[in-house]
C-alpha cells in the first residue's frame, strides 16, 4: 500500500499508472478522485483549506487500507490526500485499488472513500469572497460508512 | 498529558495544543471535556455542545466514556470532513 499526505497539487493519472506498472497479474484498477468544486449551494468557493492531525491521519488511513486488504483480494492500494490550500479543479483525495477482477477493486475503493469521509482526521474550511466557514460533517456520510459494518458479501469472483 | 485541538475547536480555545494536569477525579474523555470547560470562557464556548466533540487518545479514535489514564496525548476535534 502507499498512503501519502501532500501539501501541493498532484497528478491522479500518474498515481493510477504507478499502481499497475510492471504487473501483468492485475486485471482491474479502480481509481477515484475527489475534486474541489467552484461552488456549494449556489455560493462561489474560492478555495478550501484542509487541516489535519499529522501522525494520526496517516495511521488512520493505513488502518483502513489494511482492513480493505483483509476484506478483499487486492493487489495494491494507493491513497493520496491533500492538505493546505486547495483551489477549484484540484484533486483533494485520490483512492485507487487493484485486483484480479473488478468487484474487489470497485468495492474496496468505495469502502475506503466512505471511511475517509468520516474517520480520517481532516477538516475542511471553505473560503469565499467574504467568508471562511468550516464544512459540517454530513449524516449521509456516516450512513454510508455504517453500511460497511453490516455483513456485506466480500468479493469472491 | 498533552492535549491537541483542531478546526473550530482550536480556533475557539485559541491554541493548537497545551499540556494539562487534570485531577484524578477526571477519569474519562467526557470528564475531561467538562473539566476543560471550566478553565475559561473560550473553553466553555469551544465545548458548549459536547455531543459534537470527538476525541482520540494516542492517535486512536475513542468514545467519550473511555478512561484517559495512561494516555500521553489526547486530541479533541469536531466531526471530521476529510475525503
């Protein structure tokens, strides 16, 4: 696995390619990019600033990658998360999973994103023309994460 | 023990971290938050709604009823918005 926290823009395509480079046993790569948008509820976003808990953020992400690797037959996982000031169009978070068949890669990527949204110690502040406000956590993110703790069929293609 | 604050809790308290020495009667995370509230207006404001205060002890998420004895570092923060 590779888990990285970075404070400057990175390229999702480069990270995705690195996951399967040199390997011919991988049949499926699923890559997700979470991107900073330019508006929310009609209000323009100038930037996001992401604060994090150094040390715990990497450890918490790694714990969830280990759980994904235990639950699904994965051949590799890469997670990259930005911190600091992020502009619209820039990638905030990247999750990619590789496996032999697609079900494991799709499910593990979704599982990791649902957990990153609720358990990874990062906090977003939205900067607009005349304001800077902390984003509030959403109940639907907690609901999404909770569904992974009910018994869910693991990939077995 | 060291206590770290994040996001708007950090802003309201006015500092990112400090060293504290709670009395033995402060046993759990929620005891600690209640004790911190007494330290001043900024703390009372930061922790006015204890239901949204989350905690980690030595970098692991814990529930409010978890005992703090033995922990070297406690972090207090609002619900997370990463990802």
